[in-house]
């Protein structure tokens, strides 16, 4: 326990450890000890630190609970945790299963068994005998073999400042791709990969990829022999299969570096500077701000608040300039009332019609 480390640092005697530990008990733990201390076979004055720990664990960490923790340790694997997080959890749980980690070598072998396959394949061959060396090596391998992508959807791409979107030719098929300078590898969606007709092959080592949402997945298939065609230039590419919906492929730093390409995030373009050849540029899609709409009620309130409003009258060039009454609903039912055509809105009245009433006249009620 952590308290053992504190007592060892303070050079406490066995009796001092018992006194300090019982003094620090609070609440229900203090009540428990007040009752338990009067029923100690060896007597309170003869109680050792090992004896106190045994009584305390029997009460607050019984054998049934220890069995559950031991089983959790036996089944512990890295999963989606980082090596650092896995090591921390491994160390914490191993304290409750000392029989499974009796020495440094046994500890190393059990730690290796729980590592992800992408990392384990690089460390087992070295047969580490010191646990600290094994953890350090696993962290180094994690940095080398772990892949990552900045975006898997259009929304994530719009939020990222290191990507360019656009359509290019991959293996002679139009593909909507994401040029991603934060992606360590290049990826292809399973649906598009099938359309290329290129056969998949297993990766030399399983690739662990960090996704934008924070999850990690293991990838094992790659499509070699594919080509990317941009501005009549062809570039070879290896595409790792990765499930995604919005893009056919992601071209990462492995392809960008090999193709002498750089991304201009502001201009949303990719520039190519091939040795001994003329430079050229690919211009990607730009994000267009969506049009804003307001309801008629909102427009009225804006005008009341002092905003300026503009009324546009738009007419098609090939449309008749004067409307025929037969094309106007209701009006077409009374041709004798209206002229043959409708030149526009009715003119202002020359004489306003009104009926003058005697001052103070009240409306006549029909019920009166």
C-alpha cells in the first residue's frame, strides 16, 4: 500500500506504524477499529503492523474482492489504452496478484502478453529481464508503429486546418480524397478499394491508428500497386484499408513526402516540386459559407429595428414582359372586368373615395 512507502521513508518502527495508522482512521473506519481493537487475541500492545494490515484488509478488502481484482489482472490487456496507461494499470493491479509476478522476468512476460499485437511483435524478440526497460521500449515502439488521421468526415475536415479536399484519379477511377498532413499513412475505404480491382495484402505488422474521436483501431490490410494521377502526373501509393464514409481515400504524410508535395492550408492547395520537373499545383475544394435565411416575421422585426431592406424584382429574359390575364388565378375567371393584359400593379387613385359622417356617430349594431 502507499502508506507502507510513507512509513518506510519516515523510518517508522513497527509499533509507530500501527499507532499512526489507527490515529488517521476516520468515520466508519474509526468506529470499526474502536470495536475491533478490544477483541485482539495478542493484545493491542503486542499488535504488529502486519497484523493490523491483515485485520484491515479482511474488513475492507475481503478475499472475494481480491479474487475479482486478481481475475481482472489475469485478463488485463492494452486494448485501446496507451502503453503508459496500460503500464500504470498493470502496476496497480499486480500488487493484488503477487503470485503471478513473483520476479522481474515473470512480470515482463505477463506485461508482454497484454500488449497490442502491433507493439508486442517488436519487443518479445528482445527478451527483456527488467520491467522498466521493457516499458521504455514499448513506448518507443508505440511512437513508431502507431498511425493517426486528422479527419474521417467532411465535418472533421472543415474543423481541421491541415487538410485539403478534392477529386483526383486513383487507379484510373475518380476518387474524393483528403490530403492530410497529420495522417501518418495513406488510407482507402473498403468500398472504393473493391472498385479498383487491386488485391489486398496483409501488412508486415498490424497498424494501430488513432482516430479523431480518440479511439484506436487495428488495421491489417494494404493495397499495393495503386496510382494517384494529378495534372497528368502519376504517383505510386500504398493504401491501408480503413472504414470511412465521406472520403474514398486519405493521402497522408508518407505519400506527400514521397511525392515532394506540400499543403497550403490557407489557399487549400497542394504544391508538387518534383526534382528536375516543373512544379505544379492541385487546388482543392473551398468551404463556402452557407446562405443565411430569415422568416418574414424576422425580416419585419429587423426593418423595425433600423436595418435596411432591399426588394429585388427578377425577370427571366425569355419570359413575356406583360402578363396575360389567362395566366392569373381568379382574375382569369372574370375577363369582362379586367383589361386584356395586366401591365403591372394598379395605379394610385387620383381621387380617394370616402363617406363623411356626422361627428360622434356610432356604428349601427345589427343586434339592436
